[in-house]
């Protein structure tokens, strides 16, 4: 898997400036967030093509503008390898305890639940 991921650029580095930071106080963040420009081909304006505002060949779209005051963000943290192993190990232990308790209860069901009808 590591070999496969070496050909795919999973992470990008972004320079982030907070609201109370100056331009030289930002931090560099390694992230899996990617963005692409949302530009309709109808609005491309370069030396080869001029925008045709009346054309119906390409669809057009708009994007909403984010307000600066009620800014919200969702952060998804990537756990450390140690935390991943602890979570995996605890899951395996719970799985083994569950299987052995179900096996024990099934093996001793006649004693535990008196299935033979006598009290």
C-alpha cells in the first residue's frame, strides 16, 4: 500500500493565516484537502478565446461567498500510528472476549438455563 501511495499525491501543504495573525505569522499545514477552480469555460478570457456572455454552449454556475463573521470549519484529525494500533488491539481483545463468552454460554446453556424442564 505504501508503494501505491507513493505515486499519488495524497497530502498538500497550505500556508494558513489566522484572523489575528499578520502575513508573516502564518503556519504551514500538511493536509489532505484539495480544491479546484470552479470556472465555467464560458467565462475563460485569455489570448485565444474571449468570453461569450450570450453563448448557450456551456453551462454557467456561481459559488456562494463565505461570510467572515460566522466562519465554521470541520477538522478531521488523522490519529498517530500508536493510537491506531491501540484502537485495533482493544477491538481484537473485545472480539475475543465476546467470542469466548458466547462459546461458554452456548456450551453451558443446559446448566445455566435448565433446558431439560426440571427445576
